[in-house]
C-alpha cells in the first residue's frame, strides 16, 4: 500500500502550488457549504485515524458525505490524504457521495486515486460515475506524474485523451518524462502520445526530461523522434 504524504498532492510535488494559481474564486460555494457538520471535529478525527465503523455510524445518522474541511477538501479526498482507505471505501459506498466533487483547486477524487496508484479504487469511482476526461489537469496527468503505468493504461482504455493539455499546455507524456517512468512513457507512446507537443513555456517532453536530469530517457525519446522522421521521409 502506498503511504501518502502531503507532497503527493500536486503533480509537481507542491501542495496545490501549481494549481492554486488557477483556482476559481468561490469555486466551492456553488457545490458545498461549510455547515456546522463541517466543523464536527470527531468526523475529521475519525477520517484521519481511518475509523471506518465510526464514519459509517455518522453517515447512518445523517452526516453529509460531501462535507469539506476548512481548507475546502472534500471528505472523500481528505481520506486519501490521510491514507485512510477503509474510510474512503465507506464514504464512496454512500449513495449520496458526489464522485465528481472538486476541491478548491479543481482536483477530483479520481485524480487523487490516480496520483496514488489506487487502480481498484479508481475503477470503483468510475463505476459510480467519475469522469475520466475533463478540461485542464486530468486523472491521466496525475497517473503519469507518479509513474503509475497500470492506472494510465486503464484510463486510456476508457478513452482518456492521451494528449490532453493542462492549463499551461503540459501533456501526460511530459509528466511521465518528468517522473522518469519508462513504463508509463511507453504506455503513452503506444497510445499515440505526441512527443513534439509543447507547453506554454515552449517545452516538449524531451525538454521536460532534461530539465529534471532524466537524460537517458530524453536520449531514448530523441532517438524515437528521429527514427519517426526518417520513416516519414522515405
């Protein structure tokens, strides 16, 4: 089981930093209100300590599974942050749970489970109606960011957009190159990922690998690009 730490919750390893600048003011207001229930310290304490039976009891008593922390983190996603997987399963099983709920930086539960390599729980979310494709950062970006090739392959099988651009033009392939994940890069290339795609800073996948010291992977990608160009010129 993957032990989650706070730095996992941004593809660049900074909690919300990369995405916070793109947050929509008042985003949560339309979907969730911070009620007295959200201030229920026992609820959040039970989540933090993965007390599934206690959370289940509160849900049966009428607790809202979609309540958020004072920082705007939905309970389902806070469970991932706390490595509280039994609680996650209990909240997900509640029919009232919004599986497409977003936190303050527009991340979704599926993005979190993709980031942490939780394939079975990602599948459970999709079975409940979680969206694979969305504007901006996607679950595929997040799976690629941590090199979870199995999750990436599964998402692609569900028609995840392989070359989906983030708000700054970053592709899932760039994230896999940054993560130095050969397996994930191969999955993406096999699915049609474009190595020449550039972000708003003018970087392509090879540049991204070089920036983070992944020179061998960058060299391999350069050879692939050159071989493709030769084949096309024949």
